[in-house]
């Protein structure tokens, strides 16, 4: 995907420094197969927009009041810089 070209160095660095239980499936799909999330404007977090039962099962989710936050660095990057 062309839109990833200018972000590849950042993405590769995040992947090298992170562990993913599904082997970065979001990246390998060109961010087509990705959970629902939105930039939270909070360093280190994105809003998880998945249904609560799905969010609870995710190892990267963090319950925060009535919402869930995502702490997956790659997902946060994609939400913030790729608008995905």
C-alpha cells in the first residue's frame, strides 16, 4: 500500500520493540483487518470502539470507566497517523 511507504520506518520500529499475539495481522493485511479504534489524543492510548465483550478479551484493552482504551502501540500509531 502506498500510504504506508512514508510510515514504514516508524511501523518497523514499533514492531521490533513490541510483541503481538497475532503476529501483527493488522499490518500484514495493510490495516484492512483491524479492530475499531480512534485516536484518543492521549499519549500511549487510543479509544477502543469494539463491543465491550470483545474489548474485554483483548490483551491490549484497558477498562477506563465506561470505555475501553487500547494500549497496542501499532494500533495507536495507525489510528493517529493513518486514520485507520
